[in-house]
C-alpha cells in the first residue's frame, strides 16, 4: 500500500523567506481538504446542470451540453461554465457511444515579466468525449448514451446502458446514502423551454410558527421495505384528524389534454393509466368560458395509452390544449395475491369516491364480464348487499344472496328473502315475503296469516291440505269459479326458427331457449316482429308514464326498451301494461331509466298468413335449439325459415296416475296415459272457431298427448255412455246407440250398427255403414245407409237420402218433397252472392245481372273448378245532339255444373252498383234459388290504412295495385314482372307510414314499372313515378294521388291505349278505396 503523506500547510512567521514550494503547499492543502470533504460527504456524479439536448426529428449528428458541475470519484470538482456543442461526426452508423466529461487542467498566461519565463495561471477545462467503451466511470462521468441510426444520425438519447447510468451527486450520512438518477436527458427544439423533472426533500416551518415538517416533492415515492408511523397518518389531507385519515387527492397531470366528443387525448401518458371511474378536470384560466362538467368521469381506456373514453363529453369541446388534474375513483383499496404470486391481486376492501364500499372477496366474474360484487357491498344510496353474485336486483335496504341464519330477527320494515332460517323469533312491523318458511312457522310473529292453505295434520310429513277462503286461480288473477285454470299468456320466443331440411316436423332454432320456454303440447306460431314506438310526455313515478299518443295495440305485461337522445335502445327493467296513453309498470324504474322525450319501444308480433297454417303443436323438446312438432291431419309443411315465433302455452290441465312413481321423482320409461287433458287450441283456433272447423279448446279422456286431435272439442279413447241427451256439431264413433235424442249439427259418421230408440236430428251429412232401426228420424242433411233402413215413424231429410232399401209413406229430402197426394216441390230458400258450394248433383246455374245506375260498371265471375266464366255488366250511353242517354244492358250467363264440382260466384263492382240473381236448377237433389238484390262498392280502404291497421291489409292492397298496373301495361298473367311488382309494392304497403318508405324499396318498384313499359325514362319521369306511387300508398291516397300516378304512367306509355286511362284511374280509385269520381 502506498504511504499517504500527512496533511501539511504553511506556517508563516515574520522574516520568513517564502519560496515557490510554500505557495504550492498552501494551494495543495486547500485542494486536498476540499477533495477530502467531497469524498466524505458526497458520492461521485453530476452536481448540477450538464443537461444534454438534441433536436428530435432533425437529421442531426451533434448534441448540446449545458453548463454545470460534477464531482469525480477522487473528489475533484469538474466545472463547465459555458454550454458546448459536441459533434459526433466520426460515429459509425448504427453504433452506440457513451458521452462523458472528465477533470482536466491546462496552463495559461505564459509570462517573463520577472525575468523568468513561466505560466502564471492554471485553467480548469473539462474534457467531453464519446467512446464505444466506457472506461472508469468514476473519472469519466457519464452524461448520456447516444444511439446512431443506420443513416449515421442521432435517433435516441438515453441515460443508461448495461451497468452504467447517468448519476448525480448524492449524500453520505453514515449508513444512509441519497442517490439520484435518470434526469437530464431531454429532447426539445428549444433547450430553454425544457423542464427537468426531479424530486425535492425540504424541511419547512409550520404556518403557525410552531415546529417544522418534512416535505417530499416527487411524482411518486417508493418505499422498498417496511414503513411505520408512530403518529397520525394522512393521505390526501395535510392535517389528519384520525390515526389514518384518507381524503380525496388531485394530481397535476403532465402535459395537456384535448377532447372530441367523449374521446379525450393526452399529450403525455399517465402512469399507472387511468381506470374506469377516475375523474379528469381541465384547469380553466380565469375569465375563460366555463367547461361542463367540471369533472369528467373516465368510462374506458383504449389501446392507445394517450386516448380515453369519457362518460360525458366536455361542453364546449377542448379544441385547445388545457393543463389538467386528475383524481382516482377509488379512495382506498386493500388487496392480496391468492395462489400464484404473479397473478392479479384480489380486492379485500375497496372504497370508491362515490361512497360505494366493497368488503371481502369479489364474486367470480360473469361470462364475458368483470368481477362480481364483494361479499359485502354498501351502495351510495345506503343499500346493503351480502353474498350477491351480481348487482342488486331489488330496492330493498338489505339484500342477501343466500340463507339468513339468526337466533332472532327484528325488522321495522318489510322482509323479502329467498330463504330465511331463524332459531328464535321473527318480529316484523311490515310484510314478510319469502319463497318458503321452514318448520311450522310457530315463531313467526305479527304476520296476518301463515299460509292460505291448511294442513289437516300439521305434524305429519304427508298430509292433505285444504283452502276454504275463496276461489283459487292458476294462471289467472281473477278466478270466477272455486278453481279457475288458465293456459298462461302467449309470448314471443327467443331467437329465430327454421324447418329442418331433413325432417319437416323438426324445428331448428338460432339463439333459442326451447328448454326453458317451450313445453310439450304448447302451440308454436311463426310470424314477424315490428317495432312500435311512442314518445314519453311525462314520468309520473317509477311505475307510471304518460305518453304523447297511445300504442295501436293493447299491452299486457310486455317487455320494453327505452331510446334516448343518442338513439341507443336500452332494455328497461320490469314489464308494462297500457291504459290509453298511460303506461303502468311492474318492477319498473321509470324515474331512473326514462326521461320526458324518450321513446318507449315495444316489439309487436305479426303472424304469417293464416293462423291455422302457421300454428303447430309441440310433440317433443329435444334441446335448446331443436324441437319436434306433431303431425297434422292435412300433412301441411310448417312455414318457418329464420322466422320469429310466438309460444302459446296450451296444456291447461293434466290428470294422470303417478301411483307407481316415487315421490319427488320424475316418471321413468313410458309416461302413463292421462285420465284427462284440457288443451287450449289458442291461435290455431282463433280464426276458425266461428265456422266450427277447429274448436277453441279440446278435452281428451284416456288419450295420450301425442294423439290429441285438435279438430275435436271432445276426444274419448274407449266406450262412452250418455244417459241423457247429447247435442254435438260433429260426431265420429264406431258404434252409436241412441235411446232418447241425438242432435248432430254437422256430421255423423258411424262405422258400426245404429239403433235409434228416440230421435236423430241430423247435420250436413249422416253416413251409417250398418243397418238402422229407428222409430223416428229428422235429418237436416243427407243420409247414406249402406245397409237397410226401417222407420216406424217419418223420415225428414233436407239433403241426400240413399240406402239399399227405403220404405216410407211420405218423403222430405232437401228441395225434393213428395207428399202422399203425389205433389212435388223442388226449390228451396234463396241464397246470397258471393257464394261457394260443392255440387252433389248435376245441374244448371243461371246468373242474371243488370246495372243499377247510369255509370255502373261491374263483372260477375263464376269459378268452376279450374275454369272461370266471366260476364261484364255496364250501362250503354248514346249521344243525340247535345244529350246523352244511358241504357242499362242486363246480361245473362248459363253455366253447366257437374256433380262434385266446386262452384264459386263473385260479383265485382268498379262503380255504381249492380243487381245479381243466381238460380241453380239441380237435376238431382240439391239447393234452390238464391238472389242478391244489390252489390255495393267495396269499403273505403283509406279508412283502414291507419298505422294500427295498415299491415293487416297490406297484402290485399299490394296485390290489387300490382294487378291494376300490370293490366294497364297489357302484361300476361304468368309474366315474372307481375309477381316482382306485387312483391315490391307489398314492401311499400307494409311501411307504418308513407314517411317510412325506404328509397331502395321505392326505387325497386319504379325499376319494375319502367321495365314493364319497355321505355327509356328520364330522371324527371322517374321522379314523377316515385311521387305518384308514393301518393297512392295506404295512408296517403286521394283523388290527386291517383291523377299524379296516372299522369306519370301515361308519360312512359302506360296504358298503351290512351282510351284506357279512365278505366285505369277508376281501378286505382277502387283499390285505394275512393268514392266514384271522374
């Protein structure tokens, strides 16, 4: 070890001869003592300044080093009084260099004034160098690390590389060392505007003058070990009033912010990033326009750390940059890692700025969502939740997601719970609601009644129960009988359905929930959905609204959506029912979710075509996306192709034997045959109950559900004995025995023998395959007997009477009456047109029609199977001078009819009225003469085109309008353009209002019309066509609309014969329901 000389300094005395060494000793003493002081109190590094600047974005090969001071590891002070520009001209492209500063002295002021040549001064001139390898960082103090691009220019400055970094002079206080690193590397176009970011540690005097405090100025303070405090600790407050006092903290943001709508952009990223619920406040200069809201809440972060989405946009937008402050939405959070230390910490305690508190582990995240609520939650409105797996679902002050176990429970208000177990007593001043009470409830106090049902033996596990307090309703709130059972309300099912291509009885669902929504026996009806909207005039309460106009349909417990000013539709809580313009809610939160001016949206279900065709019964539910339908007698195909559907719960009552099935279990194997089934035929019978083709309900006895035939009101499997009278519309049986009276309204079919001890009043047709023995028979329809017929009394038959042998004195069979004196009458009562019938015998149909007015125009159409006979009816006008005289021209049509032909007679009136007389003369036994004295014009269709009625008549209007236009263009019945035009007009007529017609749909109809005209149309002609077609749509038609369309059509050559324009206009007026006009 090299010996270190002792510290020495000159000792001056009078008369001493001072030599050069004496002065050198004086300087060396002070220099050595300063170095010793620096080494003892400081670590080496930069003391101040020496910041390194470069011009980012400029093709630069030089840096600028500001003035400043450093201390090397020998304690020498390195001082640079003026900034320097350092060029890295010979730095290789793509290389990295360490930019350093080191101590260096140089001699100056060479002089020989005293006769001896020598330097009078020693100057300190630090050396700044750059090198690829850093040698002795204690002597070569690192300023920056310079990275060169592949083009040989600077592309980055950093303050560290490998194990070397730009460091600052620190303090040494025994075992304590204060170290600073990382600042001083700045990229700025103007070094004078760049701001250094650092930390300060200051001792300050209290404002009161009593005592001092320590202030740490830093953006972030990190304690690597344990932190303990023996006094009060305040966070967000300067003077804590509790041992731990937490307050709101506002942090000054770095850089500035701007905004565009709900998007906010920062110029410098915040670490850690802002979270949903955090708040940002722009710092508005005095006198500037106020900005609302003052605090904006962060809704979500984006993939860009500088861009966030806000809940509410700033108004006005921050188009100019503003300095800002921000505050975290969470005031306090306590978390703990569980399992893998690298996993995300789990919250144990969380206190939000809004006042919401969460305590305990949070529930598992829902599918596609975030974490659930904490074990204990306190809402800002002071509601408390315990053990919830999702947000609160009620307005209760205490909501518990599970069982409550207590020795005793006393509640001043109401109690509502899914399960409640109390060892002691329950004391409630309000209502107690629970899914079930365990035990006999003897500890329940202050309850009006324990249960409406009473056990015969309360101590027995299995005991009969009874209820004698009034009527009981199931699926109905207003029972009329002691027991009233309903089928449940129809509802629109989830998702869409399509018929399987492999099996026409299998339905395939898309996003359906068959298992939870559909049961065996239910009816499925396909159709389409339309959205009905009405504006809210006033919010009365959480359960009542006032609308500006009422909905066109009556709402009962309907789901709804709420559309705000932003156009977004959100599902509303609860269900609504309508009473005119009032909406009454159940479980709704109108005051929270609805505002005046909002729109209430309801989905209305529209069945596809005939309800009987579009409604089928479910035979089996195979899964959430597949079910099997019951085969129909008509072998029809279910019309479903990505269709909406309505579920009609049909099975109202099922009584069956479960004696072989243990309690609380499901039957295994084949299900027992029900003793009684009561089924609602629902929508399938709604349009047929009047004519009797399908009853509204079916009662089945001893019949499996899959074998129930909805065409019968009563279906019995097995023998039936009626001791009294029976009156039915239609009866099908194997053997029929009548002891008193049987009245058949329509049809009787008996496969075996029939014994009649009383009277049979027949229907449309009676078919008996065996022999008949009767005392008396009065038949309203026909009677066909394959065996012998013997009757002690009289036989009266309005229809056919046939048999192997018939013996009687007098015979009455429909229009043919043979009396004992031999007189015959063959005609019955008149019938009306339009009329359809099937001829049971050959005959002649004579139709005579005459106009009733001078301008009457009409036509009579007789459809006979696949053939159609037409007869026109009009008045003839003859001019004589200046007078025009009209003559009615009656017309007669004679049509031969064969047995079993289907006959349909229809009178169509274009204007005025016509009188039609129809006479059918049977060559066998059939009907008589039927007369129609007057056929009036069709009803005014314009009255049927209100929004509530328009879609119900869209198909008829669109077909008629398409036929008028196609006929005017002389198109054949099979032309594809005719069908294309009908489909296009159907889309237009289905719009809720003329304003709802889309340009694409209207343009498609115009394209079809121009194709029919075989003409090249101008833009003006096309626009005229659009206006004309829109003018005759339902809801906007009128005489002017017809003229507008007729003029537009005539301009492109429709009709081809100009004389047909008047006929076309009259046909258009008839379609849209206008009165007769010229």
